C-alpha cells in the first residue's frame, strides 16, 4: 500500500485511505511533526517540503555560489552568458529555469567595447540592472588586476559577477593546481566580501571528453559544472546542447537543447520544462483527474519540481485541483 493514513470522509462518514502524495503543503505541515525533536517517520519525510538552497538561476547558480560553463570556441558562450545576465537582472526565466532578480556585473576579456556594445544592441533587449565592462589587462592572479576588479566590485556591488572567458583573465599556468588555487581563493574572498555569486565562462581543449581546460581544481571548486557543445554545422543556425555535469545543490539536472534566435538562445524542440511536461501529461491522460503519484511514475521531474509545476499551472488557470490532491484540466 502506498504511504498514507486512514481518515473519515466528511461527506460520507466513511473511512478513506489518503496518500501522503495527495496532500498539499499546508496539510503536510500540520500532519508531519518531528519525533524526539528532529526525527521523522521515513515515509512522511519523503513527502516533506524541505528548504532548498536559494538560487539566482534555478539549480545552476546558487546564491553565494560558483558556476562554470565550459565549451569549445564558436559555441555561443558569450551570447549565453549575456542572456543569463539580462535574465537575472530582470528576474525573467532563463531557458525555462527560474531566476531570482539581482544586480549583475558582466566583464568581458576578449571583445572590445564596440563589439560588446554591438552584441547587446543586436538582441534589442532591456539591460537594466546589468553593468558591463571590457578589459584586456585585468588579471586575477596579479595584485594590480585584483585591485582593478576590487574597485569595480565596490562601485557596482553586484549580486552576480560573470567573468568571460576565464583564460584571458589569468597569466599563470591554468594546468597548475597551485597557481589556480590562488585565483580561486581570491574569488572566494569576493564571494564572502560582496555576498555575491560568480559565473566563470571557460574553454575546452581539443578533447571534449576531458571537460574544461586546465587543472581539475576548477571542477572541485564550483557548485555547478556545465558543459556546452555545438550541435549545428557552420552553415546552420547555431544549436547547442547544454548538460549539467556536476551540481552540488540540486538532485539532478536536465540536458537541454537551445537554438540561437535573434542573438539569444531559446529552448529547442526537444527541450521541455517540467511545467510543460506536467501540463502535457495531464492534457493527454486517458482518465482525469490524476494524482501526483502518476506524474512521479512518469519520471517527469523530482517531487518538488512537479508540485511547483502544478502550483504554477493552477495559478495560470490551465488546471485545477479537485478532491484529495487530484488534478485535471480547468473546465471552461
């Protein structure tokens, strides 16, 4: 029998078996009480809503966290990072991922100011709350470079700092763990001193299976380690695959395809958010209403992400909750 409990139906006065999965968050909060101060029955614990690490970009970039996106040249890394900066600054979804609004400082080490300006202009988007700069001299492993970035950080006070690309911001050997440790220690000081998150854009070597270029200490340092690979040919619209290789603050991450449209990426046809997959599952169900258990069994997403999707769909007015935690398309 699925985990649950017996209760009396107020309409029929009959005993009914209610699944924990069918309860909403308020009902669970009232029923699931700790034993011995901090212990819970495992079957109840599985359905408890737990506090999650807050993110600027859902699952990818935690608050006070560290993320690295690596990809070969000509894969659209800078387009992606500028789009992420804009979405965080506005609180807009990024490729179907929720964002928390914050001030962003985006520093570019390869493009001159005119090219950077052209890139921003091409999207025809609003970049309020985004600060940009370009520098060819700022080096994170020199005192002058650190001082230069410290001045910028003090002036902008960003919630998120994006450095694009990393190899242009160092003069040391990126294969040396000892030398790169000093760079990462400095970035940790920025995170602590300015209460910010950091996104690093990095390159791969010729062998894509060896992940990001340089020492493995980069992978050890970050909270999220994300691979980006071009799928399209040179004469085709830019299409990429983005895959989360490592995430310390999320259980799992979906790989997604994205296509560059008007100089920003859009989810590809094969990419569906959890919310969209939940909606399609309910819409195509042979029998309604359905319980969350059926959605979980379809392996659409984690329990928490499915419940969030159901809540969002209710707020959008496309589905409704009926009975003991069952869902159906909203009737006209």
